């Protein structure tokens, strides 16, 4: 196998393994990856974002986000608040339960990261991060 193929296979395999490990933790909290991404984006926002802002930040279209938000609302993790002065605009805010779940899953993800990534050689990780950053830049220009 040539180096390009080996690199891409390792990249895809590592990403898949990380995603599956994280999804096991998410599932225990009734979350999908899409739900977790949305919940994290809301939690990391200095103020409740609008649905449009959240969709842009997540790189998804509005219709896709609506389905995810419907699930999060039904689970009691977020709420939609009408924007004062423009009821068409909905701001997405964490509920207290959503905040607690976001903190718990964040802590579990950090523990998973410590249990795995921390066992890797630091110099190799720095080099790998540089390669992946460059790969991202190249692909964004392709």
C-alpha cells in the first residue's frame, strides 16, 4: 500500500473509531452526533444564537437543523425563544437539563480523550496536527 493510501486509510479509520467511541457516550444520554454538535454550539455561544446563526455555524441547512432542534426540544435539552420585536426569529437556549447534559458529555469526552490521546507520543501528535491542518487548508481550496 502506498503512503497516500495508508495515510487516508488511517485518517478515516481513526476518525471513525473516535466517532463510534464518542457515540457510545452520546447514546447513553439520548443524543446523536448531530444533536451533540448543536448542543455544544449553543453551550459555547456567549448568547443564545438564532436558528439561522446556529445552522451557519454548524454548516448545515436550516431544514436539517430544524429536525435536530425538534429532537433536542422534545428531550428538554434546549428551548426556542422568540426574538423580541421579531417573532419569526427563534433564539436557541439551553435548558438547565441541557446544560447539565452538555457538561456531563463534555466531561466524558474529555475523559475519553485523556484515556486515549494522552497515551500517544506528544511530538508525533504535534506533527500529525500540522499535517491535518495543512490537509484541511488544501482541501478547502480544492
